[in-house]
């Protein structure tokens, strides 16, 4: 590959030319032993032990001798020549389509605003014929990223260090039909979209970072994160020579802290987007609008509702007093929702109290979408705690007691103390009164609303 470019360096224009090839790694035996090479070869001028581009008139002269078109004086731009390409199983037409798709998926921010004064113009030709280059918004699997790019309003910052790290845009949508182009698949995008497009202020795609899958198969989310210009050098230093990742572990000190914090915030945003959105009332009284959302969900094909009968503040008990059981509803596909505990007055004989720590939440455990209900056991003594998930019926009509033959049902995966590992089992044997925040982890039944009940009973012995 030969790259010939003219760019602006401060207040002047500079022409550059460099060539390189990528092949398999190899090892050479020498007097000082074996030496392994990556297979990357560069052609240019050696300076300080590195191969750097030819510059100025020398670059233009070599470009002309290779048959590359030289840019008129005063113009900027880049020519890329691939010498004797190997297309493998692709014919010429398929190869040109792949090249165009690669331009679009890696350079689409430079094509915006579409139809207007975009930062760059792209074209492709094969044997004198123009190969159409689609607009990013015309590519179904890329369109959500364009929407997210236009919505980059969320500030990502490291507050304790007082540094702005970048801006994030996020969009949810009904998944496009069909498979994405081969180029997108090679970039890590599968049949479903749940990714963040990472870029630096130069607006070139670095990577499509994969997040947890969307809780409902017909939906997805796409996000765009653009690093702030003030910390561009941090993310530039984290990139390998291929400029297709942010390897934050190669950084150190404050730079590593900043880059890791940014990726943590991005992953947190994707985790939040992968589940049903929480809905709160304008009055802030703690009453959920999810019931209305659940009723409306059936009117919209391919979309998801979310539901709960009521929402109470964390750590409080429902009207009527304490209860040894409590229920919360998860949205369709059983992932999340805005539930709250509810129950009868008093604690039935043999039962022990359960205090809910907030509403059930959508989470991902070992790559699987689950519902997590946190709770505490306030009274001292031994407990046997049971999780009793069920499919909730609409309109507050209770739960499904006899599922259809062959139908999936929600199941208890296990229990977790604090942020520790999940312990398998349908029941939990433990001791209460020590302030431990427990989590019940439930696998929901697909395309249903899951209601979770936690029942605590006195154990046979304290332990």
C-alpha cells in the first residue's frame, strides 16, 4: 500500500508519502540468536531508528513516478494505492463493495452532515466506473450510530480529577432486519446491535465496543463516544499502531486513571441501556408510570413495555406494615422493570422479615440477562430464604399458576452477598441481622413479565 497525502502542519502545507505491507510474522536466525518480526514492512526514510514518510518535493517526485495523481498547488487530500491486491474468494465487484463498505463503516463521521458541507468527500471507481458510496443514514445497521452521534449531549467526566473526558450519545431502536455487511461483522458487529463507537476528536472510528445485549431480542442500542480535545493525547497514546483499540493498560499514572474511568462510564451506560428504561412520575411521589407503559406495550409491534404495580423508597415497607414476602415485576423478556415490594399486614407465623433494597434491576451475569432483587434480613437468627419467580399476568390479574405445555418459566439462578460471586441454588441458608445486602438472581422467561417473590422463614439452627 502507498499513501500520498498533503496536509496542513501549523501554518504550512506538507506533502508526505510512505509505503507498507503486512504479511505473516517470521523469525530470522542471526549471530545473536533468533529474532522475530511482526511481518509489517515499511518503505520511506529511516530517521532515529524508525521508517518515516518522504516529505516535500521528494514525496511528490516518487508519487509521480508511481503513477499517482499529484494534487494541485494549495489543495489538501490523500491518495491510497493498493498494489496487486489479493481479493481471495471475492471477485472484483465484491471486492469494490467491501472497500466502499470499509470506507463507510470506518470514516462515516467524516461524511456528515450528509448532503451538505461534509469534512471529506469520498468516491470509488472500478475500471472507469463509479461505485456508489451510500450515505451513512442509508445503511440500516449504521443508521443508529448516526442518530447517537447527533445526540452526544451526555458529558463524561472524572469529577474528582476535574477533567472532562468526552461526550456520549445513546439511542435505542427496533433492530434492523437482516445481517450487517461483512465489514461490520469483521469489526465485531453481529446480528444485533449493542455497541459504542469510540472515536477521538478527529472523528475517525477507532473501535465498535461491544456491550451487554439488549434485554429484548427485537431491540438494540447504539452509542457514540468522542473523546474531548483536552485529553486527546491520552487516548492517542493508548492506541496501537493499527489505531483500532484503546489499550489503557499500556498507560500509567493519571493518564491510565482517566482512560479507564472513561471506559468504565461507557460500559456503565451500555449496561443501563441494555435493560428497560426506568420511568418516574413528574411529581416525584414514587408512583411508577410503568403500569401505563405495560398497557400501551401491546399496541406497539416489536417494542417492549415495562411494569410494576408500585414503587416504594428503598428500605421502606409497603402500606400495611412489614411483610415476610415481597414482589416486584420485571418487564417483557423478564429483564428489569420498576417494581416495588408489596405484601399483607404483619408477618405470617414462621416467616421472618425481608426488607427490599430498592427495586429489581436488570443485570448481566456471566453474559446472561437476569433480574436482580436486592434485600436485607433485619432480624438476627437463622434464615431459609426462597425465591419464587413467576410469570405476571397483565392488568394486575396475579401470576400464571400453570404455564402452557413446553413454555419457558422464570427460574432462580442463585444468590449473591454484596458484590461477591453468585452461589447457585433455589434456597439460601444464612444468618440475619448482620446488615448484609443479598441479591436474588433470576433468569426471566423470554417475552414475559416476571414477578419476583422473596420468602424468608426461620431456619432450623443458627449458623
